[in-house]
C-alpha cells in the first residue's frame, strides 16, 4: 500500500475526457453567458404561458434550452470539483454554477403554476391545435397532478432562489469530509504506511489481518468523533430542510413529498422495510458464516466487511475489469455490449483515487454529452463490481438520451438503481460460469453476497434510520448527535445481531453522504430486488424477448412513472414478491458458498 498520488501523477488515459463538455475556459464562459441570455428570454414569457398553443410551445422550448445549457455548466463544475475538492478555483466555479442554476429554476418557477390554471380539457385542446405539444403529454399530466403541491409563482420563485442556501448542509458536509478532514496514517501488515481515507476505508476493512482491521476501524471512527457537532448540525439542518420544504408544498410528511412526485405509494417503502425485517435471519446466517472464519471467536464490527475467504481479494487490474464487464453484458445484445466497450475506450471513466478527490463513485453527464463515471478504483473485486454498477447507470443514460426528447431523458433514481444492479448481477453470473480459478470464484461469490448485505439489507437499515429521524422532527422533537447515535445504534444492533456492538459504530451515520439526499437510499434496495428478477428473465431461455423488454425499459427515460416502467419490464415493485425473491437468491448463494467450502 502507498500514499494517495496527486492528480498530475496519474496517466491521462485513466482520467475522464471533459472536452465533450467544454473544450476550454472560453467555451465554458460562453455557455454561462448563453444561460444568462436565456434566463432573460424566459422571464419575458411570465404571465403568457397559456396565451395560445404557439406561445406555450415557445415557452417550453426556451425553458429546455435554458436547462440544457445550465446542466452543462453545472455538470462540468461538479466533475471538476470532484477531481480535487481542495481546489478553491473549482469551488468558485461550482458556486457560480449553483447560483446560475438557482436563478434558472427560480425564473422557470412561473411555468407550472400557470399551466395548472388550465383544466385537462384546455390542455388537450391546445395539443390538438399544435401537434408539436404532443410529446409533452406525460409532462402535462405530471404538472396537473402536482397542482395541490405547487405554490404561487412568487413562492416557487423564492424557494428556487433559496435552493443555494438550502443545499448548504450537503455542501458543508462534502467539503468537511473530503477536503478538510485528515484521517490517520497507519502501518499495514507489511509495515508500509497507508493513509486512511473515505474512499479506501471499506477496502482496508477487508484486509485479512484482524489486528490491522481493528486499528483502521478505531482510528477512523475516533477521527469522526472530532467533528461530531459539525456533522450533527449539518445532518440536523438537512433533515429539517426536508421537512420544511414538504410543509411548504402541502405535504403531510417529508417522505410523502419525496415519493409523491414519482407516484410511489408510501406502501412501497413500508413493504420493503417490513419484508426485509421479516428476513433478517438470512443476514444473520451470512454474519454467522463470517464468525466461522474466526474459528468461533466473537464477530466484531471490524470483522463485518471481511471476506468469507479469509484472504485478500485477488488483484483485478483495471484493464482486466473492463474485459470482464464487457463480456458479462452479452445477454443484453451485441449493440449494448459494443457501446459499453466504446464508452470505456472514449474515457468515460475517471479511474483512480488522487489526493483531494471526492470519495465513492458516481455516474454523471448531460443530455448533450457522453456519460462520465467517477471511480476510486482499488484493483480489487469490489472495484470491479462498482465499475459494472456505474456503467449500468451510464448505459441507462445513453439509451435514454438517444431515444427520448430532453423533457423525458432524465429518469428517476427508483429505476436507475435497477440498471446498475442488473449489470452487477450479470457480472456475477458471467464470472461464476466462466472463471476456472476456484479462489477467484469464491471471492466473486463472496463479493456478490456482500452486495446483497450492503445493498438490500444495509440500505434498508439506512432507510429506516432516515425515516425515523425525519419523524422526530415532524413530531416536534430535537435532533442532536446523541439522538442520532441512539437511533442508529438501535438499528445496527437489530440488523447485525450476531455482531458484538461497540460505542464507535453508533457514529457511523456521520460518514454516510446519502443521508443528505432525502429518502434516496431505499431505492438501492428496491433496485437490487427488481434487478434480480430481471436477470432471471434475461437468462431464461423461455423468455427470448426479455432483452428487448429490458432495452425498451432503458430507453424509456421518464416517459412514464417508475412503477409502470418496471411493470412493462416484467417486475411489480408494489408487491413484496421481488423482495422475497431477492432473499431467496441471497440464501441460495449463501448455501452455494457453504457447499464450496
């Protein structure tokens, strides 16, 4: 292990190519200027949205041009900031972009309220008079459906202008944990120094040396204790903002405000949590297998991430990873496979960790550009699966952008996490079916089991925590670091029952960035459940049209509501059946692993 390199020390072929967004600073500034002109042009339509069908079409076209241009500006600054969160020049660019985006949202705030003054019949008459409006049919339906939760133009514009302020807790948290915090450097089992980071903590927790895992664990969480009050204040204000925003839009709860725009009934959330809690014994079986690796010794929190194989992951160089993933997606057809391979060659991916780089991984991009993937690749199986995951998102974006107009090109996270996890599941099947190295096969099986644990179980636990802390605010209670510890510690103890708990793990909520994205994490768990069901169809010889159905799903963007899109793909997430099927698969893989060893 070695220290984290500076970005300049990484070969260009392992960095994303942002020239597809802006060739140089001049092009960026021209786009900013164009956005400002479009803001003025759009503002001139206020009060005239439904004046006549032609004006309505002009308003929607101007709004799309503005949002596309602003999206390019904002995405570019996000990507540059992710490269080095310490760089104040990038921070300044990001602040400008957020201010511009807030102004654009505020300016466009009059469109929906003015449309909502029309009846459904009046909208239909305008579509009939101007066929160019036909492609907005789903959009109009969505706008009219949201009428009870849309405030006046003045209030919507004010809320848009305040978005730069209301997003502050997340921004503060990101800068604090990625740029300002410095975790200790410890000696690895070979005596080499290794700097603990947000990006490599989980990888270090998989190291076979138990004493080293404990040292990393204690050092990492002790450092979080030094920022306890700051992180607690950030999360408290983020949760409070969710609640206040929901109240401002006439919702009873923050959860309802998060789910209703996607037409997701709260029962879907409750069904997930209830079904997972009914099946915690499968997770406990997994943890007991880990305890067996310790020859009967008690399982501690620094053992939870360890491999069932008892040794480090085989090294998977990035080039090998790209070959595995490309081969694994063959059930989706040659066109999908070739496009994925072309994307990897076209530098979609920013591969390796560098000093100051944002932790984690994500897929980004805009309607006008290629996808971009941020990674912190660690040459291990976990990173291999993360690459497959993010490529699933990027290919979803590629297909959606290619087949949908701008208004429907974006898709909800609820379906996004299906696409990413389908790729993970296909990768697992491919490796277990083709790799002859028994050590690698055991590691692949172990990694997929970990994906179930961390995606289906861990994310549902996060969802329970998130819902509970929002309820505390909604019930008039106060959120403090101690209260966060109390809520999180209780859940951790229930979910990880075979593990001996300690005080430090109650602080884990401090290191989870997704808690700043209200009611987001449950979609990872529903996503893996839907993905397992879809892959079963893809690999079923009696369903030869399964790949076409799935590609149609990827191509649909937001042209329909998430539950309906998944039903078209053959999965009903309003039912507990996909979640129960996922647990059956989880258990079968646990049994398969036990048979191997």
